[in-house]
């Protein structure tokens, strides 16, 4: 498990039914591509967030496969249409099998 991994999400508190809202996510993660070597010449093992998903009320909104070229602390911004009140669930999957989750509710105004 990578140290000090912290997911952050920003979801509007409310939206009109049928409105597209902007969702912003950031996860603090060092992201090691597996291409670099340490001071002794040994390859530093790959350690990246390799997948990100977002579900709304149990229905998938986005599913992204991330590759080694992804930056440290990856930021992902996307839109989702909100038809009803509910909860967004955000999930990040790490190479080492760790799973990081966060969730945020949204209401219909």
C-alpha cells in the first residue's frame, strides 16, 4: 500500500433533474512507473493507480484504465447527468491491490 494516499472529490450539493454536473477528483499518490532505478541501479517497482471508477446510485458513470505514464496525484474531471437525488461513489484501484473509496451525496433542487 502506498503511503499517505488521500482521495478528494468535489460534487455540487444539488442540481436540477436532468442537469449535467461537473465532478472533480484528485488522489494523492506518488505513482511510480516501474521505469526508474534507485541509487543502487535497481528498478523501482511499478506502483500506480491503474483504474478509476465512479458510480451513481449503483450505476456506472465512468470507468477509466490508467497507464504508467499517468502523473503523480492524478486529477480527473468529468460530467455526469443527474436524474434523481443520490450518491456518487468514487473508487481508485492500486497496483498492490489496495482500493481507495470516497462518496458524496447530491440532492435535486
